[in-house]
C-alpha cells in the first residue's frame, strides 16, 4: 500500500512483535499510548513523575562559576593569610612547584543578614539582607581532581571521566518535566563553552531525551526557532507527519535503535517549542523595574542578568533544571582585578534571581546553587621571578552557596585557618549530589539505570546525605 503522505510503498507484512513495538514507538499512535498511560506507563520519557520521597524542591537553578572561585576571597575569610602575605609557604598544596608564598586576600569582609553570612566587600547586591537571609554557605565540600575538565565533569556528572549523565539529566530522568512544550534540562553559557565542552551536560548512557539543551548567548537562543516565512504551521505539521511515518517504519525493523525514537521526539518537541519559546525568551517587554533589578541596562551585568531572568521564567514555565555557566574565575595571577570583575558581572543577576523567586513565592521549592569545580590554595608560586598575586587549584577546600529548595540558611562547615582544608562537616562531592537528589525527593540508591552489565547511579557507588544542609 501507499501512505497518503508518501509515495513509497510500505509492506503490510509485520510480525506480532513488530506491530506492538511499532505502536509503542510511534508518535502518531496516540490512542495506544493513552491506554498505556492509563495503565501507568508514561507516554513520554519526559512525562512528569512523582518523587520517590517527600520533596522540598521541585526545580533547580545551578549557577556554575567555571575556573574555581577563591573561597578565601568570596565567602570564607582568612585573616591569618593577611598576616602571612608574601611570606614563604611550605604547604604541599595544589599543583605549583618551586618557591611558594602566602597570598592574603585583597578584599575586606563583613557579615550580612540575620545569619551572619560572611562575604567580601565586592558583593553589593547579594549583601542585601532580604537576599542574604536566604543564603546557606557550605564550606565543607571536597573535590577530587585538580584538573579543570576532570573537576568540572565530577561536579556536573559525578564522574571524572566525562562520559556519565549530568546532574540535570539524572533529575529529569527521575522526575520528568512539567511542561512538555519545553526541554526539561536547559543550559546557558557565555560565548565560549566551559572546559570539557558539552559533556558537562550530556545524557551519557541515559536515553538522549535527557541531555541538556543549550541556549545560545547571542542572537536567537535557539537556531531556526521561527519557521521560514514561506512555511505555515500546517506545512510543518504535514512534513513532520510524513517524516515520522517513515521513521516509524524504520524503527519497527530496528527496535534496538533507541536514538531514533529520541530523535523523533525531539522533532516533535521542536515543533511545540516554536509556539512557546519565542515568548519565553523575549525580554523586551519586561518592565523597567525588572530590567533594572537584573542589570539588563548595564553592559557589565546584562549577559548574566539576562540568563538569570530567563532561568526564572523557565522554572516558572515548568523547566525542571536550569544551569548557567560563568567563566573566568581561574585566577592564578591578577586576583584582585579578575575577581572584582567576575563578582561584579554575576552579583546583580544572582541577587535579582533570589529576590524575584522569593517575591513570587517560588524560592521555597526552587533550589538555587552557586558553585565552582574546586577551591583555591592559600599560597601561590613565583612566576618569572616575581610575586604572582593569585592562587592555585585546591581540591581539599571550597565554598558554595545555596538558597531555597529546603536548605537551611546560615553557615555550614568550616575550613582551617589558612583555607587549605575543610575541617568540619566534611563531605565529598558524591554526598552533595545525594543531598541534592534527596531535596528533590529522589533516592540515589533507587534512581538507577542498567548499563554495561550493572545498575548505575549518580553517586557511582552510594553516598551520605548531608543532614546539616537540610532545613
């Protein structure tokens, strides 16, 4: 027979197994998938799912400061370092060799809010008590790698190898997405990718439906978002129906090709996104108060501020996991200048995001995380025979901020007097991941996927919930 949309003959000779597989894989078999859904089988991999445990958070916005911010220069002051400034260091820290010297922070610190969160004087908007009162500063996390790509992979995927699913992929795998017209996992970057590239938001061995969707930093966030003028919606629908029919025939013959089914669904998602995304990413209609709050009128803050505003709008529309990468935090020298510029670029947008979520009643179930891949050393090595006022890589101590989503405001954990090692409430990254999943109502030991002969999980081999972080 001939399909009405396609001149190619299609065989009627289906086996019983092929028939049922075809019904399951077909995008057009709505009646059959509706019956499956009524029997408890999700019609789409991204269909919303109930949490495994009582959940405190529904969504995550992760602000990733790529390069590793200096914890003693942002939220973990070390007065003793200032006393030792430029004195010789014998610490075995980081990767640096040769003559090493201590580096005092170029910034002054003060306590803000009712919980006494300590932050350097470069944070202006985040220091507002209305925002600061929501912050949890965790100082006890320890990384493993001192190498940027490996450390980025570890924080983002639970593995240093860069081949496993990202945190956002695991979350959407476990909970699905509320809005079927938008991706469940969205990523925003600056002009350049973070080190390690797209593997930081890869679906890994999970089905392709769960990979992160990156929005472009300039121009249209998604290419070809709007159809060409000569194509109507009816034209696009007819094209997709014909392509889906041909792909379904191929899928019946090759049941093992799961990527094809995911690609077919991505075509349909793209079609639905054309209706909802243009309005979502259009910020021209935002009122002046919102533009001012997010710093959209200032060239130094506009990029990150716009991304934070989009993150709020996406979470409000049902996107499950949003991640924003901000680079340039790898300050081996010119620490004062570099950190001043980077803090200024993110301070306003980050504070506006927390303020906006709080005012809208969304912060209580939206978990906001600010982190890098590791911390910095209290000392540095001479470069070219001169004192290079910067810091090396440190995987034994770091700082991160969290807000909303069921975390307890205040300071949790501590590092030693020099900021070399975490000494209180010390936990590896896998425990942080297990805790984040717990806040979302997911059990790391049950959120598994069978791959390469065994059931795999985000933590790799299990972890411990950091109870001190949970309200």
